C-alpha cells in the first residue's frame, strides 16, 4: 500500500459519555455518527457541543496516526524548510 493510500485509509473515532460516537477521516471530516439513547435527553446545544468535542478528539487521533505513517520519511526533508507564510 502506498503512503497516499495509507493516509487516505486513516479514520479515527471517539465515543462520549452519552453513547455518541463520532468517526472522522484524516482531514477531520465527519464520516460516521452514532447517536446513543442518552442524546434524547440532551438539548440541541448540548448535543452539538458533544459532537464537536468528540470530532476534535477523533481528529487529533487521526492526525497522530497520519504523522506515524509519515515519520519514516522525515529524514527525506531538507534540513531547513522555508517558511511559506
């Protein structure tokens, strides 16, 4: 599997205390959402906040996995990378 294929295959999930599960891809894009029964007792604001927090947690895990895939290639980078800002 190529590096690009490995990166494209990365997903990460996070589950909250209310049984809500969020799955994102490497870009942090929501690709799956499972709502637990407890969400029925949550307000829309609480539900949105829970989903947002879980997506952030899952995205951090996906990025960490992506960095692990790229780590073997870190030595291939030039010693000083220009600041493109």
